[in-house]
C-alpha cells in the first residue's frame, strides 16, 4: 500500500481563487480508492474490448443506429468538461512556470493536492474511462473502427490510473495538454455529429495536434529521465518506460493515419 501523504513545497500551494467544491474534494480518499481498485483498470479494459468487438459482430447484419442527438450531446459534454478542466489545471501550471520554472512544472506533485487542480486531475483520470464510450458510438453506427482508436483508449486509461495512484511526475503537463487537445477534438466531433461540414484542414489540424502532443510528452519524459536522480524530481522508471512506449506507438499510429488519410488522398486527387 502506498503512503497517501506526500511532502509538497508549501510555496507551490498558494491560493489561486479556488472554489469551495474544489477545496473540499478529498484527494486522499480518491487516491486511496484508485490504489485499492487498481486491478479493476484491467477488468474495465477487458470489458471494453469484449463489448466493442462483441457489438461490432452483433451489428454486422443489422442496420446502423443514427444516434445523432445522443452523439452530439456526448461530444459537447466532453468538450465543456475538457475546457473547464483545462482552465483550472493550467491555472496551477502557469503559476508554477512563472514562480518555479519549467523543471518544477514537470517535477511538482502539487497538481494532486492543490485546491484548484486536485479535483480536476482526478476527473481527468476518470474521464479516460468515460471516453471509452466514444467507441460504442462508432460500432453502433457501423462506422470504421481503426486500430489507433481503441488502442489509445484502452491503454491511456490504464496508464493514467497507474500514474494517478502513484502520483507520478509529469501528470500536470499530461493533463494540461491533453485537455486542450480534447477540447478542440470533441468540439470538432460535436460539429460533425450535428451534420455540419467542417473544412478538411480542421480535421488535419486535429490529427496533427495529436502528433504534436505525443512529441511533447516524449520530450518531457526525456527531461524527467535526466532529472530522475534529483530528490525533488523523483520519477519512476516503470512509468517513464511504459508511457514512452505508449507515446512512441501512438505517434507512429497517428502519423500513419495522417499520411494514409490526408497525404495519400491528396496525391491521388492530383493524379486524377
């Protein structure tokens, strides 16, 4: 069992206009639950995998569901959540960057306990479980399910759960960047779900942002590896190795998707 208490530099916990519901969130109880229920992340992943491919098989000889209204509501709700969570976590991130510098913004564990960010970091992790619902819409509507979609949903949830329960360094940047990307991505999904024609350049931007995100995460991991022996930046080789492996594979998969979807089709249209 991990020690739920952690030493944090009190200068990193300056009030930043937090609300009462944020201050009252019990981060110790949340982390304890995540620690005690860590094996369930694998159970949820197995259920997700079975459900997705089971429903896909079930729908093979059936007509697709429309689900336009539920999908619009789903995507827009995740847009709003991602935007609010990003704003709150970036508030702590900007404070650390301005007062402590980039290194401490990576190494600090204050994101897990600061009144303005502790709730949102937890909800960020929980959202990875919720976002698995994206795939159900795909298979129920009989849209093409690509490998990178279910692969990234499945492994990201497990890795975020592991990172949160162990209070690993770098989670602040992971959440801050990912929530910004997801605000843009889910807003794009909301528009397409409503039947609004979105310029192809926007779709390209969404995929490009995913590739940029993975590149930044890898760079942050390289810095974290160099700083690992610093007692104020104690990282885990397990987390660094697992997350780097995930980022590299996702970067490769998103790059491959980008080239096949946008560059190849552009070349074909020019030839025609």
